[in-house]
C-alpha cells in the first residue's frame, strides 16, 4: 500500500459489500439469479449480467467487472482473507499460504494491522466509517473474549474508528445489515428500532455516504442465504438486495461519489452446494471515471488501488474526472 497523500476534497467512496455473491451458471435449478426479479440491476446491465464467463460491461452510468476471488491460491475462497484483500489490496491468501475464514486468525490480522482503506484514508486527512451497526450483545461478547471480530470491523477498530451502535441505527446514522431492521426487533429485542423498506435503506445509505471520505456497508446475510435455506429463499434475498440497490442508485450523486459494489467469494449463486464457490464475483462501479477505474480491476487486490486513485491517495496517479 502506498504512502498517504492529501485526499481530493469533495470526493467520497462508498463500498457496498455483499458477502458471498458470485456469478454463476444459467441453470435455474441451482442459480436463483436466473428467476429473480431484479429490475434495478437488470435495468442497469441487461438480463444476463450475473452469468459467469461473460466479459466486462459498461454504459454511461456504470461498469461491471467479473472479478477473481481465487487469487492464484488453491481451495475455496473464504471470508476472512477475501475481506482482508478487499480492504488492503494485498494478496493475503498468497501471503499466508491459504484461504482462511470465517474470522481472521493471527496471520490475517497481521496483514490488516499493516494498513487498510480505513487507516489509509484517515492518515491522508479524510474521514471513514463502517456504516453497519452492532448490538450491545456483540460488544459484550467481544469484550469477554467469547467472540472475535470479523475482518471488516477488526480493520475499522484498528484504524481507530468506533463501531456504530443501536443508537446510530435509531437516529439514521447507520443502516442495518438486513436493510430493514426487522432482525433487530425479532431476534435482538430492540423494539424501538425503526423499520425501513430495503429501498428506503438504500436511499439512506446514499444520504449518509457523503458525510465521509470513505464508508463501508457490510451486508452479510447474503452469505447466510447461500449456506442455508432454499432456492426460493435465496431468490427472495437477491430481490431484497436489488430493492436496496435501487434506492441507493436513485439517491446516488454520480458527480462526486464513487460507489463500489463487490463481494469476497461466490456462494448464493449456486444452491447445489452449501460451500463457497470459486466463481468470479461481480464488481460494479458508479461515479466519475467508472469505466477507466473498472479497467484496472481483474481480481480483489485491485479494489483498494481503485479507491486510492479516485481519492488521489495513490502515488503517481491522477484521480479521474
């Protein structure tokens, strides 16, 4: 990772992370994308954008790049290393000799300690935030040692950031990982958490993101929908993601903000298995210079350099106009 440079003022990046979303086969028996109603994503790229084997797509609004999560390392990509790669730009699986997850071990944490987009942006004079909140029980479990951070909150905390809480969710400063907030009410006992539609949650993300130079939203339930449940449930989950992205895209200001949508590994696109896949993941870019930036992306190590270039943090490059 290059040394920090002054950040381009007026620019901001939101990384919308979907855990376990790959590009798969055109078989409706195993791939819920095939029969899902996705008016926003299909309207952006056409009906077959989610199929593996296709090339990059680009139009006036956005670019899509099939992105390699395997990184030349045998085995199935895993969450801890994949997320560490996205946030650091380092080929962490290659460096530690394996794909590892779901939570980072010491070897993965060492690479996160060496610097991530959260710390890089702050060192360059910008602001950063993880927009996914956590309940009090999560903090209690972390403090007691009963639970470990996953790669994303670990990176945020290591950069000196405070994680968002239920109070942030109540007051619209954060967005629930499930978009709606229903899980906080049904499973966590937070009866006063406001309920939102996925579309409204996406609109709220578009409102919050410009407050920070770099923000990260972690949607992890997509990975759970790949590991568990039925094809129909996975299809419904993809439709919920599309609704949230519809609100986000409608509210996004393309002139100053770069929106990056990506994943760490495949999973939900192949319901014939409960394991992660080796399929490419979709990386979508919306904002100034999206086509040029998309041209730099081949695998997950390229996400961090793209953010650096856009914000002017990368040595020897100019941010696209």
